[in-house]
C-alpha cells in the first residue's frame, strides 16, 4: 500500500479513484505521564512519553485508513492529511485523524 501526502505517485498514473478514506484513533493519557510532562514543561526539554503517544496514534490511524482503502480495492492512498486534536478538559484524550483518497495506480 502506497501512502503519500502528494496528490499523485510519481511514475504511476492513477487508473481509478475509489473515494475518501479515513482512519481515527483516540488515545488516553495517564496521570503519571501528565505529571512528568508538567515537570518537563517547567525545566525545559522534550517529553518523550508524549512523543511516543503521538507516534503510536499516527501509526494506528494510518494503518486503519490503509485497511479501509484495501477493502475498497485500492492499492494506494494519495493526498493524505494528518490532524491531531486534544479532547476533554486538561487534554485528557488525544485524537489522531487521517484522511486521503483511495486510488488504484
């Protein structure tokens, strides 16, 4: 499965458009991660625990989108957009949503 943010795949003409596909995931953050991230905010530096959550969420959402594209008979997804959003008070949940166009190349 080819997945790209570009509208085309160089060297591969799009033979058929299958339609819009999406993938979503919502991940909870935990109290200990929040606590240590708060400390890191004060002293500076990167929060590797939150970065891991972002990576996991992105990979899960992209995998879900690819599975849906395969079910539609596509072998690629073009024009992919990735959005991150916090949900709930104090950023209790992280939502990652991806969307693109399922195509046959």
